[in-house]
């Protein structure tokens, strides 16, 4: 009776302490490891560095030494009237843009959820603003809102209304910027809500029709409760993004006229890149992060209670 020779590969498979055995025991840690490393390198480390930087009075020039000031930058920010004005404008912009995006997005999603001809083409056209580059969108809208040559004033005059200064009017600049944000990001809200509508089962609606429910009653008691997870997902994404909006504001107004559209993100950018106050800028961005986190946590708590 002859014994078959044991190959090195078979020996490694049989070895209880081999790599395969270790991989089987630690598979729940091995698979998430690349994502965790990327999260650490791209999120956690920059955040820690920004927090450390916010406690220093530091210049971008190596000729000027940095000094530790602790919470001095945060205290200075809380005493800065320009900071509070930026916070007010940030929330004003968000409270104008996001509710209207949710309202128009819901209406658009309900419309696109209907069976219609060329529905694919209609959906593609509706999504065009969302896939456009924000800087290009801002430049186009800035031309449209030009007080002298803009097409929007032409339409106003065609309707017998007066011309508007749009971005040059301190009272209208935030609503005008919110209009651009609404135009660009309402399709995203409608896409999220449309996905929620199309995953709903047909049985509750068929039962409601048999019972004689009106379309409003079906929306109020069936569609809306089942759509709330998608609503809160879209609301959270848009609130976070609107609070830190930078590109369209910087391209269209640079925070002007005066400081009438200088949100916290724009204020931090100009403080860091124009006045080169790196430590103070880091403190401003930390406060922006805290503001966004508080709003996101608040929406999450509201979702749990709904």
C-alpha cells in the first residue's frame, strides 16, 4: 500500500494556523479595513489637523512663528459681528432654498411617477440641471441676472414689471442665489422621492380604490407615510449641502454686495486666502462643521419621532 505524496499546497491547506484559517477567523475585520483606512486618511486625520490648527495663531509664511492660543480663535469668532452675519445668511439661504426644493421635488416626483409617453426622455431632461457643473451654472445665471443685459429683466419688462438689480441688490441677493440652488438641486430631490414612490407596493392603493378613497386621501394616508424615509433622506442631504454652499455664491457674488451674501463658508474662504489668518479660518470651519452636524442630528431625531 503506497501513500500519495503530500504537496506543499495541500500541506498549507491542512495547516490549522495558515493564512486561510486566519482570514476565515478575521473576515469581519479584513473586508472593512480598506474603507476604514480611507476614512482615517481622508476624514479623521484632516479633521484632527484642523482642530489642532484652530488652537494656533498661525500664518502661511514660515518667517512668522505660530503661537498656541487655545480657544482664543473661537472666542474671537463668537465676538465677531461678521461671523454672526455670515451664520445668519447661511441659515437664511438654507431656509429659502431647501423647503422649496422639497416641495417642488415632491411635485415633480409625483408627476414623473405617472405613466406617460416618452417618460425616459422627460426624466433625462429634468435631471440636466443636477448633472451640470455648479461653476458653469453660476456663470450662466449671473449673465441671466445681469441688470442691463440679463434675459430675466427682459422677461420682467415684457410682463410690464420693473427691472430688478438681482445680485446687486442687498435685499434680493440671497433669494436670487437660492433660486439658482433650487433650479439645480430640485431634480436630485425628485430623483430620491421618485425612487421611494416606485418601491411602494400596489396592494394598499388597490384596496383604497375599492373602498372609495379619493386621490388626496390615498396620498395623505398611504403615500406620504410610506414616503417619509425617502423624504428625510433627501432633506438631510440637501440641508447639509445647502449649509456649506460655496461655489455658486463665490462665482456669482464673492459675498457681495458688501457682505450681503457672505455665508460662513465664503467668509472662511476669504479669511484664509485673502487675509491669510489660517488659525482663525480653521476655527470658522470647525464652527461650520458643528452647525452642520447639529442640523443633521436634529433631522435624524425628527425622523425617529415621525
